[in-house]
């Protein structure tokens, strides 16, 4: 589990009220030409988590953190485990979105013929480029303090 030590201190505002509603969700498709607003980032961040088919929200998640920043800043918040500097320069503009909720994951065990989904609760993050919405990393995390 990745630790967000600095997320609570660096969040400038509570964005939990910015969870996209179906009527307010823009038609942003991944990859997009530009992820320009927090709503774009929230929408795309959720789509990227669900993109591989093994992840599914049980309930509507709350957005607890959303911010555009440099890749270097994101690595400092998430941890060194995601750093791939040969692929992403430190000044690459990225969006980091953290959701809190309940979700299901289907285990990726090649020895299991029909694995049953496992339920989880807590926080997950999605990190992607601001220019074209390309996924950099996603995973579970410790929820940031309010």
C-alpha cells in the first residue's frame, strides 16, 4: 500500500463535492487531446481505473484529492515505486486523482479458471498525463486525512 504522507498537507481544498454526476460527466474519452479541468481529471481517472475490466466500483466513489502537478511532485506524494524516469520526465504535467469508496477486483491468478471478485474499501489513485490522458500508474493507497 502506498502512503500519501503529503496529500493532506498539500490539498488546497476539499473536492469531495466534485464527484461527477452522470448528467454532468463530459464526453471525455481516453486518450483525450487535453485534460483541462478537475472534472475532466475525475472522469478520466475513474475510467482509467475501470479500463482493464478487473476493477469495478461497488458504489459511487468520492473524490478526495485531485490536482494537476509535475510528475516529480506526484512521485513524492505516491512514492518512488511508480517512478519510471526513462519514460516520463520529471517536469511532465500529470493529474493525480484519489477516490474513496468500495470496489471489486478480480484476482489475476492464471491458475484460477473463474476467479471470484474480491471486495475492497478505502482509497485508490489514478495518475495520468495532462496532455493526452495516458495512464502512468494506478493502485490502492492510504486515504489522505480530511
